[in-house]
C-alpha cells in the first residue's frame, strides 16, 4: 500500500518524498486519473486557466517533473535523478505559482 492509500504503483520509490514535499507546501497530489496512477497538482490562475505540476513515472532513478499551462501556452520539463527530485519540484512549483498569478 502506498503512502497515498492506494495499491503498489510505479511511484512507490518516490511517494514518501512526494508526500513530504506536498505537505510542506500545503498541497495534495492527485493520484489517479482514468484508472491510471498519476502524480499531479492542479492550480487555477486568475484568468481561470489551469496550471499543472506533474511527475512522470520513474524510469530507474530518473524522473521527469513537468509544469504546464492550458493549451496553447505550453510548459517546462525537468529531467532529474533521484538526488535532485526535490529541487526540480521546487523549480516547477515556483514556475506554476508565477503562471497562476498572471
């Protein structure tokens, strides 16, 4: 059982770190979408656009942390190893907050 109360997932190796980081920010991860395990945070901008921060399923000790806005504005991706996950989350969250404030 994962720290998010779901059966074992591809995110098990990083779920504790994701949960701790989100708790520090006062945020909560979405963990399921259309019967798939995901790790997504959603923020609403002042103009009602959505800003999403997500973590792709780990590939070994490599991770992609992404932040995106509603189409067509695009987004950014940070590919990192397990030692840099928290730094990538901080960078993506800073970008998400900036976009949400616009």
